[in-house]
C-alpha cells in the first residue's frame, strides 16, 4: 500500500453505561467491534436500521464521542493522540452533512454567513476578499447558481434541496478529505434526491473527496456507494462492493433487506423477516441475528449459531480479490453465485 | 354505488390576506373492498385530500366546491356532531406519526376498549375486552402484550396497535396517510404486508396516501398521482408501475420522473436525472399545464392551455397535451 486510507477504523467499540432503576446497571453495546476503511475518492455506505450503530460510528469518527476501544485513523493519523492545533487541523479534514436541512442551518444567518462560518471557526481566509472568494466558489461547486445572488438568501427562502446544497457547500468550503453524510437525502422529496446524490458524486469526481455515507435505504447505497457495509446490532454482518453485495447477498439479513427493498409484487406476511431488532443492551449470545434468522430455523436451529459469534470471512472467489466480499455468518449463502 | 365518491372537490386555505387552493377539483372513487393509493410529493395536496374526507381540515380551510359521498350520503356541509357519528364507524384514519398518538399513561388494551365503548355505548366491558384481543390478534400482537404501555412497544408495534384501534368499530373505509413513514425498512414491510392482508381478508376499503411508490405498489390496486393540487394520472397500479422501470406504463411525464427517481435494484445502477425547479405557487392563478415549467417535453401549448384527462386504456387516465391524439 503506497498511501494510507483516508479513514481506517479498527475494532471500534462504543459501549454506553446506563442505569435501570437504582442499582441495576446495563451496558448498551451500540458499536461492538467494527472495522472498515475508506480510500481516497471512495464512497463507503453504512446500511442498517435504527439502533444498528451507524450514527454512533459517525459520531466516533467525528470525535464527538469517545470510543470505548478501537482505533480511528484519519489520513494515517490517530485522532485520539492529537491535541490542540493539530487536532483542529485534522478535524478540518472531516466534515459532516446531516439529515435535516431544515434544522442544520441557522434560520437567522444568510447562506453566505452559514458557508463562511467554518472558515471563521478554523481561522481560514481571514482576509475578507479571500473569504468571499472561497465561499462563492463553494456555493458554485454545490450548484447554487448564481452564487452571488443565492448568498444573500435566508434558509426559509430556499427549497429543501437547495438547503441541503448549502449544507454541502459549508462542508466543502474547508476542502475536506472525508465527508460523513448521515442520511443526506431521506428528508427530501424523491424528485430532489437524485440531484443531491448526483452533486455528491460529482464533487467526489472533481475534488477527490471520500464519503462515509450513512443510510437506511439499501437501494440508495447501492446506487451511489462503491462499497457497502450492512450493519446489524453494532456489527458489520456483510461488506463488499455494492454491485457484488446486491447481486450475491451472502448474509440472511442482507437478503431480508433486499427482499423488502426489491419492491416487486406484494409480499405475503410470511415473506417479511419477523420480529424486531433486539435492544443493544441485550445482544443475543452466539450470532446476534440468530433469533430472527430464517436460516437458523430452516437448518433446525444449529448449535453453532447459538454459541459462536461469527467473524467476517471471505465469500467465494471474491475472497482472493483485493477488495473482498466478507460476511459474518456460519452458513453464508453462496448458491446464487453465477446466477444472472 | 361506490363506497366513497369524491366529485370535483376543492379545498382552499386562507393565508394572511390571500388564499391558496391546495386541492383543485379532484374526483376519485373507492369501491367496496378496493384499495386506492394517492401518491405525490410534499405540498401536492394529498394530505389535505385525506383530511377533507372525514372533515378534519384545519380551521383556516374551506371547501368551496365539490362533494364527498360516503355510502351515498353527502359529507360536505355536515355538522361536527353529525360527522362524529360517521368517524370510526364508517370511516377511520391513521395519520402520519399515528403511533405517537397513543396515550402514554394508559395501557394499550384499555385505550382500544375506550374507543369501542365511546362509539358503541351499548357494548359491555366484557364484549369490548374480547374484541380488543381479537383486534390485537388480527394485527399480530399477542394477547400477553395487550396490557402493555405504549412505551413498552417498538414503533412498529405501536403502529400495529393504532391500526387495531382504527379497525375497532369495523369501519368500511380506512384512510391511511403515510402509515409507515417513520418506521424502519423491515417494520415498514411488515406493516404494508399487514395492511394488504387486512384489506383482502376483511374486505376493507383502503385509501392510502404516500410519497412512496414502492409502498403503494405493495398495497394498492389503483393509483392516483397528484401534482400541485390536481390528479395528473390515474390507473391500475400494476399497469402504471409495472414490475420495475422497464415495463412501467405510466404516461404522464411527472409520473415517469417519479418512477425514475426511485432507485430500482433490478434496473441500471445509474442515478436518474431528477427534476429541477419547484412546483408552482398555488396562491397564484394557474395558466396552462401545472407541470410545464419542470417538464422536459413541454411545448408552447403546455404553457397556455390546461390539459384535460385523456383515456389511454380502460381505467387509465392522464392529463397531458402530448398524449392527446393528433
């Protein structure tokens, strides 16, 4: 490897201690041993339902949360080891876009002020002309055109899609190496979504920025991400290139997600995965998915699923490839391999 | 006679001096045992339409024209008192975020029982209790969970409980506005499968309102597409949406854009163009086709003359000049 990845997360664990009643303490295992990396210009999607830990991972990468254990390296630097000016400089390299373009912008600030704020905070472009140039360039980059006119607007004068473009412009104004996008289109109208996703991909092509793209929609992840990681209850259960994972899903949970997103025909009540994701304070023994797993039932409740926590292993021929397709399941599906 | 027949219904909102027509001359029918979907983006008037049927519009809304007939009886103009007799027993509704409407300090079974007894005062407590259990069973909640408080339920279970409650007085029509929006994907699929099976098993008539074509496709036999307060296309869901992008036969450019905007795992892994611009300002007078400004195929006549619905196949109508026979 010539270059270190933009982001490398190794064995990340984030546990929270909570109290139940007076004496009882429980541990919420929000993130329970997660590893992945993102190369320069790559889009990695974290896909999962609420409670799977995807936002906790984002918060840890931003260092808004202190991980219980594990390592987060940004451009080869361990964020936890940095202090003061160095930490501030490293933080400029990671920016975030949030789900709600209505809540994430200050209603009393003009678009110009919102986009200029990160520069002020990081004491960049201190000369007024330089700052103005950078803000207008960021607005233009986010297709807010003409930038001079839109800069004077307030958020309430903009549509949801335009607001999200402002949020993207204020993330891009610092020229980050990595942008964490937490459900960036899920509050937008469907017709506006494609525009925002297209903009994000376009920015990747033009600036080489990488994305950690967090979504609950497998189809959106498949569309924009180079690779995707499926999370269940604080663990990556499957990871690989997006076309590969969608064409040959090896984990029964990924298959269940695909079935409900496939959108074809009505689903009988029996066809949908039953039950609900258990609480992260009561992670099942063995494979954490086994109580809901259709395979576990089909195979006559094998003991290994109840007792052994499966680790990520390579799937099929992809196991030899550089960017592997990995799955954490004792009985991964490999039947479909080669099917159209 | 249709169970629900809406004829040229309009709804205006008074807004600081001016007014805005959120629903403009919409007609639709729901037959007994049929499920109809209304799809559109925010601001298209779909929620206003759903609120108008049980006369639950906000105070600044008026119905300047049109009729809503349920079982042959006209609802427009009914007093609150008279309408109250129809709600729950003839028409019930589940609104967006309905699962948060449960009373947090009352057990779920009790809330459903109260609903039954409020609308059917002659029902005894024991009869009501039996019905509560069979209703919960219908939506897949075990009797052992009936005495739970809402916070002990997950979002999906609360939504199931709300569906059970809405069915408590055996309504002939259920209106569901975005019934799955705040839920996780698996719970969404579970609730949609539940609605579809209830609709079939209990021969319930359903009017489902959603921005999500995939959700409508799972549940509804017929589909209406709304844009800027009007219905731009309607027809059998199967025909309009097909199995995916490739065999969808929707004819209106707006419906086509909506379909393309939904990523299709069976289709190409490529982002759609998406729509630029915004829907028109409903407080201004409308000239021509309302979609013309955003339509990639718009011609001069589109900006001047409003199109009328054209029948393309039995039951399939679309309002677009480009579909008119030349």
